């Protein structure tokens, strides 16, 4: 069996450099991935907060035309239509963009570094 003492020192140092490079690349890719997910999460939270306020405002405006119960039912119906559209177009709206993000982040080739970096 081959032990680490049997490997010549220059080759051992090259192997250590390759391992360190792989660690750094993995760290960079995971950092980009987590950063993208955090930004997406914050964006979704802002959109949800906005939808809540717009829903309340829309229901208040509809109350001037129809009864209050009907106004809120109309808003609920709009959300159900939105949910149905999301379920129908799930692959195009959720799965494909997420797969692209993951493949671009995790499988992309590293950028070549210049001499002065």
C-alpha cells in the first residue's frame, strides 16, 4: 500500500495545492448560491408584503361597489386563479429557473485568472 511518505515532496505539494484550489472553488460557488437564494427569499418576502397591502386596498375599493363579503371573495378568487396559473406553469416558472441557477452556479467553468491577481 502506498503511504504519503512514499510520494515525493514536489508531487505532495502539488496535490495539496489542487485540494486547496478545489476547496476555494467550492466555497466560492456555495457563497454565490447562498447569496442568490437569500436575495430571492428577500424578494419573495417583499412581494408578499406588497400583495397583502394591495389586496386590502383592492378589497376596500371593491366595498364601494359590492358588499364587503363579496369584495373579499373576489380578492380570494383572484388569488385562487393566481395559484392555479402557478400550478399549471410550475415547470416554466419555478423548476426551470431554479435548475438553471443551480447548474450555472455549481457546474460553470471557473473564470481564468490573470497574472496580476
